[in-house]
């Protein structure tokens, strides 16, 4: 049955890292160089999450695990979750799904703490074939968790982002739109993340104990409270 990605998403956030307080600083922004950052503690093992997740999308979907990090004197040791995503892909005459695996590699501390991720694998299922995606990336999005995904496909660069932000410039639901670029760092071809949301997508976080099929990707988008655009 279709699940509510928004409700499930915020349960996931509550169990991972703090998204409270602060500004909309992006985790990849150079300003975090002035913040206290704690490197990965290789002496702490990953939590083994279990078997692969059942799905009819054509992917081998892992059960996300977690890892303990030192987040400094204020926050101490914290468990940061692997953040894997399943999303729709709709552009030109192509449609399908993408799947991305993202591992936490660092605990960043500014006004709160949040993870920096490394994308270790990404795949697209377009039509009948599954193929790897080049240059995958996942950004947690700073203290406000205004997260995004990006990857290369079909000679273009795609960014999955949010088209609506609420009070304090905070997103209120999973990524819901895409931007298309000529290449990573190249010219913008189409911005589908304006308030008109002209390139909609649906994303759901991968969670332990769940199964996934094409019927799970129901578009429940609504503008965030406080978004007057």
C-alpha cells in the first residue's frame, strides 16, 4: 500500500541527527570550515543493518545501517544513520526510478550537529535496464536539513531539491523537484524547483523492515506552512 513519505521521513530525521536551530548553511558550503568538525573514528564499527530490502524496482537495496561519531564536547558520541533514497525520475520522454546509497563520514558541529555524507553508489532504472549513475552526491543541507541529491545521467547533471521552504527557510517534506544542468558546475538548462514546481519528483527514504514497489511513490506535495510564494 502507498505509504506517507512525509511522516516516515520525519521519524527518520528524529532518529538520526539534530535539524534544529541555526541558519540555512549548506554542509558543502565553505563557511563550515570555520565550524568545529570531528573526523570519523575508525575504531568504531558500523552497525550491521541486516538483509537486503525486498522491492520490485530492479535494485539491490541494502538495509541502511549506522555509525557512531564523536560530535565534540557539547554533543558527545552520536549515532549517525546511512541515508539512502529512492526517487522517481521524469524528464523529457524518460521515466523511472533512481536509488542512491550515502554513508556518513563526518559529524559537523555548528549550532547543532549533522552528518556529512559520501555517496558510495547510485543507480537508475529507466525502462528495462539498470545502470550506475556517475558523480552521485548527497548533501544533508546544514542545520535546517535542506537536503539535496545530485548525479549525472544521459549527458546531463541533475539535482534533486525542494521547491518549498517554510518558516526560517526550512524544508518540510522530502525532496520534490529537480534542476537540470548541462554538466556538474555547468549552465542551468531548466529549474524545476521554482514555486511552480515544473519538474516534480517523489522521494522516499529507505528504511529497515520495509519493502518498496512503484505504488509507493505517491505525490503528496504541499507547500510548507509559511511559504507565501
